[in-house]
C-alpha cells in the first residue's frame, strides 16, 4: 500500500516547559544525558497516515533528530514466531532512523532470539550506553514490564512496539496496527472465502495466537466478533477453540489433534501465516485439494502469499511494516528531542487490560490481501519480489493473478 502523503505543517514551539514530554522526568534522557527542549526550533507535525514506501516523510524530522540527545534502543523478540522481525522490522527501522539523519551510534537494534533474559541484558546495555528512548517488543508481558520499569527509573522514554506490554508504565506510548481490525479482516475474509469456495455446512476450528500476547487477544476479539453471529445462528458450527500458540510446530500438533477428534472440520481461523502454513502442510499431506478448506493469516509472509495464490489460504492481513517502523522511529525522535509528539501522530489510545489505563497510541492501517489485489499491494510496495513469489509451482497462479 502506498498511502497518500499529506503536507507537513511546521509550527513554532513556545519556549515553555510544555515542549518537554510530561512524565519522563526533566526530559526524555537517561544515564546522565542533558535534557533537550527544542525551545527555539520548529517542530514538524507529522501525520500517522502520511508515511510512504519511500521513507521521504522521515527526512522532515532531520532537524528534530539533530536536537535530540542519547541513543534509541530497539528490542525485538525473536526470529521464530514470525519471520517479519528479521525480514522487515529490523531493516525498516534502520532505514527510518537513517532517513531522519541518525547515525549508527545514535540507534541500536537488537533481537533477543526468544530469550527474555537476553532481552533484559540488551536493555541494560542500552541504558548503560546512554539511551534516552527504548522501543520494546516483548517476548511476554511480565519480562517486558520489568524491562520498561527499569528503563523509566533510569529516565528513559518508553515505547511499546507492535505488542502492548500489559502492566507497563502508565506514561509510555504504543505503536502498532489496529489489531482488532486485523482480526476483523481475518473473520470477514473467512466468511467471504467460505462463500466463494462453496464450503457446505462450515465446521470451523478457531485457532488463536499465544494468550500471553495482548495482540492475540485483540485479534481474537476481532474475528470472534465477526463469526459469533454465524455460530449463534447455527449457520456455522464451531468445532472448538483450543489453547493458542505462535509456534508453528505446536499449531500443527494442535490442529492434528483437533482434526482427529473432529474429522468434520472443513475450515479454520488460523492466526498468522506461519501457523496457517503448518496447518496447510497437514492438509496437503492428507490430500486436501485447493479452494476446499479455507484458512486465514496475517503478516503477508512469502509462504503465506504463496498459499493464498495456490488456494490454500483465503488471504493474509498485510500490515505494511514500513509504516509501523516509520511511526515508531518518528515517535522516538520526538521523545529523544524532549518534544511533545503531535496528535496527528499519536492518533488513538489503547486500554491496558492489567492496569485499566489508556496508553497513548499510534495506529497504522492493515489491508486484507487476496490474489485480486496482491499485485497492487505487497508486490507494488516491494515487500516481496516477483521472482521469489512466483518461483516453481506458484508461477501459474501468479500468471492467473496478473503478477509477473
């Protein structure tokens, strides 16, 4: 998706304490860094919907980036629950920071490789290195909240990235997609797919993500909201909703167990592309033909997109991570400079279910991708190359979709 770029308005910032972000001490700085208030400069008023695939909006923040102090630390969770963190998040965050003029010494991106203790060590290293802002995509809420509490005690500004850290500090920020909308798109996609693939008497298995991940709760809220009327009316049968996971191998085991217990299952809500791929591998092994057993997904991963093209997955929710990465980097640059981020960027709030506090949030917009719009979304944006997408047995499906 290429979002229409809005003009960036420049406003003068008064020389008052109001330009310093409230709740971060004297300024969003840590480890003895000097506060920066941008008292005589102009602050760009960026819009969360104005970021584009060419990262040009980030250049508008170059002046603000020069005024900031300290390093921005980014903590990503792993390389296994989703391929996105290595393929997209890390390089897009790097590109966003560099487009705004930050040097390699002014930001640092780490991946915890699935270890909460490793993430804790990485956070401590960032704090000790003079970080003023910390972006945290936690492995679990408990370890994430502990990391953020320590960062706040050291005077850092904190941003939850992609996943809300339930129980985190009240004055933090959150950057993500509208995750209830993500779930709604999956639910709506399944409904349309059941119709288009002519699935008689839908008997649906609802497979969730890891229940410790607040995003999984929001996704489920979205798709269950869409499907509840189908189940309550008796038009569809809900085969079950087993314990969720983000680990594809566990998802495969769960699906096989459910299929054995309920052999009439003929459709499934699968919560992301990786879990869907695990389910689809079992379906293929059982000789299930294309466009007969609907599944869903999100992340627009290469396997997910290929499963969509070949008729084993109804669609995938494309979350243009270049938008999320720019939004997070932009917010970090405001906080690093001690400037109040504009409401055009911080465009929503998210309720922390553990503390009942509303967390100031930046939402970007997800898109449901099918063969009909794949060329004009993920392919056009360069999220995947035609050569990789249309390799081997997928070539004919690409041709049918007008790709290549």
